[in-house]
């Protein structure tokens, strides 16, 4: 008899422990934000959040207002939906809100990469190569690789005088991915290939292959991040990861020419820290993901919005022609390729505004920080809440600010000059409740984890559109066709993708 008591007790304790883990006992404490655990233990609202984050969060916002806590897959997330209160999250000390711990977990699951202790420091020191003076070199490399991919058949018999047909999403993503990859990870050496032409051809073929595999991983990605792949898809994801680790390995990269300083430094620092080489290879893929997953889809939206808004297309085209003229360059048959420099790209306020507007409409990252200790949190209007250690705090700027009709009137409309003042300078004054909103659009995130590639990415987008306008005529095959809807499964990961492609045609202008 007496033997049963410990067994029963043990069972009881583990059952209670289980319930505790499932969150059954969590109650809202005084001064905490409204709490909604949903009906499913542990998962909470994870399924609704995953199937359409925007719809779910809008529903919660209507119900609870601009701060609330929801259970998502074992974690309690406090969402702050008031843009005027973002500053106190973004700028909060690391001892209160931590970004790295959460990011490390995700990166380990999705990329199999186990971080260094001072991982983020390494990133911060290399990032200078993507900004300022570093950008002059990156712009040059990007331009040469873009021209290799877009214009290589100029002057050949095949030429491109005839209309070429392609899916716009496929074309834009393909070109930007491959050119960005070559500019960052280097290109094939003339030494190994025998001639410059052969080396260039190798780059074109090899980057195409990489792109095709990348797209497969890309489409598995949201479900991989939510850990809901089928066994077969899991195998495929493993295969792809191994393929990328191999294709981007340190061994292969060191044989390339013109590897960017950004990539070079990252690899070099890790080597010096004594990281195993296979782990460095994994990191190379992580960087490929961060650097190439967003810019291609963004370029698709940008070109599509321009095609759908002739007044915007006209304004941007005039700007491009003006900049070319000012630098005494002209696109003509048999003439030299244009030399599109960083300086030229700093004289395009209209294109800048069109890029910013495109990102406002279609970039939807979720910013997450771990709450490191029990703390007080003050909203901009003075309301005070307490937050619990171990929970997470999250911002979803797409709903909270980018689509707020008070900050951005007619938020679903593409207005190419939304970010321009009447005098043609960059506009940065946006208001809510009569107060100036500092974070009026946040495609790059903010604070410590803000995208270090934002200047380079903006440049890439502008270069691509610049070259398209300078060299090609292009239009939708069916000009009446509507803009394809957004694929709802990717909210929270960055730039959105369309649910399906749209056909367009292009041909050389001369
Ligand atoms: C339109 C293109 C792009 C968009 C919309 C974008 C967006 C973002 C966002 C929202 C984050 C922050 C995620 C967070 O707060 O957790 C991020 C991080 C990052 N991005 Fe970008 N990005 C773009 C292009 C690029 C490019 C071209 C590069 C590199 C050349 C790059 C490199 C990175 C890196 C390394 C991080 C991680 C930063 C960290 O952990 O501190 N991104 N990006
Ligand atoms: C490799 O890229 C550089 C720019 O980074 C460019 O100058 C060079 O022409 C490219 N080489 C080949 C063989 O395409
Ligand atoms: C690319 O690398 C080759 C070989 O090292 C070098 O001759 C060339 O100047 C580099 N190009 C650029 C744009 O850095
Ligand atoms: C383009 O212009 C820049 C700056 O004027 C110059 O340094 C560079 O060599 C030029 N590139 C080519 C390919 O002419």
C-alpha cells in the first residue's frame, strides 16, 4: 500500500507540471495587459496566427485595444499596436528586452547554425562594408553583375529586339538574387575558366542553378520556421540545406574572385574565433538567406506598381533620363554600357519615394524581444503596465503603422510620391493624434536588430529599376490584369510574395 503513495504523488506532480507548462494556471495579474490564451492548451492562438497573422492581430486589436498578451505555441507574446509607444521598446536596455537569445534559437532550428558567444559584435563590425564608402564598391560590383545577367546577349545574333516573355516575379527575383549573390559571394576566376567570357558564362549558369534551389527552400520556409513540415518536406529541407552548405562553403568561396568585404570579414572573424569550418559553411547560407530573400520580391512589387501607375512610371523615367544626361551618358546601339554609380543613385528622390512606398505596402516583419525581468512598461499616453519575465514583447508595424489610415491616408493605395515633400525633398513628417510618429514605416525593423543591408538593398532595387528603364521597354502581357493577391502564409518574415505570378514582356529599347 505504502508503495502506491509516492507513485500517485509523482503522477499528480507530473500532471500538474504538465498543466502548468500548458499554461492552464496563468491568470492576468493586476496591471498586466489583457490576456487571451485561446482554447487550445500550449498552442493557444498559434494556428490562427500562422494561417493569417494580419487577420488575427486585427481581431485582437478590435477586442482589446493597442496592447494585449496572447499565447502562441508555449510563449506569451505581448503585442504593442500603438506606434507612438514603439520608441520605448526599440530603445529599451538589453537588460530588459533581449533580441539575441530568441534569434539564436530560431537560427539554430531553421539553419542548423549554432552561434558564437559574441555573435552580434561580429556582425556589427562587418556591416560597415554595406554602408557609406563600402557602398561605393558594392554598387559597382552589383552593377557589373546586373549587366552581365540582363544585357549579356546585346550584340549577339539572338539579341533581345524581340519581345521576351516571363513571369514578372520570376524575372525580377531571378535577376536580383543572382546579381546580389555574385556581388557578395564573388564570381568565377578568369584563371580557372580560361577567359573572361567563359568566367561570365559560368557565373550565369551557376547562379541560375543556385536560384532554382533557393526558391524551393524559400517556399518551404514559413512552415519550416513554424516547425510544421511533413516528413517528406523535412527530408527535402535537409537536402537543400546540405546543398547550400556545400555550394557556399568556405572552401569554394576562397577560390572565387571579388568576394565582398562583408562576406570576407564575417568568415575571417569566425575562423579566428576557432569556429569549425562546417559551422562557418552553415553561416554562409544564413547570410545568403538574409541578403537574398527579400530584395528580389521587393523588386517585383516595385516594377509592378510602376507598370500599374503610369504617372509614377513617367515621373521615375524622367528622373532616370535626367540623371543620365547630367553625367553625359546615353544608351545607344553599340555604345558603351552605362556606368551607374553610387553618386548617381543619390540624386533620385522620386525613385526613393517609390521604393519606400513599395516597402510600406508589402514588407511585414514582426519584431520580437525577450522580456528579461519583471518590469513596468509605459505607453505613450501614460498608461502603465507590468510585463513578466520570460514572456516576449512584439511589434507588427504593418498593421500598427504602415496600414494606419491616420498616419498614411488611403493606406492600401500605391502613391509613389507619398514620401516626397511638395518641394521634392524627402518627407519624414507623419502624424497620429496630432503627434509626430517617429517610426512611420518599418520595413527594416528597428533598434539593435535593424537590417544592416538596408542601404545596399535600396541601392540594388534602384539599380535594377534604373537599368530596366534605361535599356528596356516593358509592359504587362494583359494590361488589365489585377495585381495578384498576397500569399497570406508569409506575414511576419519580411517582404511578402504574391500568391501567383503575373506575365509581362520586355525588349531592348534600341
Ligand atoms: C528589401 C530588402 C530587405 C528587407 C525588407 C530586409 C528586412 C530585414 C529585417 C526586417 C530585419 C530585422 C529582423 C529582426 O528585427 O528580427 C533584417 C535583418 C537582417 N538583414 Fe535585411 N532586409 C533586406 C535586405 C537585406 C540585404 C540586401 C542584406 C545584406 C546584404 C541584409 C542583411 C540582413 C542581416 C545580416 C540581418 C540580421 C541583422 C541582425 O541580426 O542584427 N538584408 N532585414
Ligand atoms: C566579377 O565581378 C566584378 C565586380 O565585383 C566585375 O568587375 C567582374 O567583371 C566580374 N568578373 C566576371 C568574370 O564576370
Ligand atoms: C576582381 O578580381 C580580379 C582578380 O583578382 C581583379 O583583377 C579585379 O580588379 C577585381 N574587380 C573589381 C571590380 O574589384
Ligand atoms: C564608373 O565611374 C566610377 C566613378 O566615376 C569609376 O571609378 C569607375 O571606374 C567607372 N567604371 C567603369 C566600368 O567605367
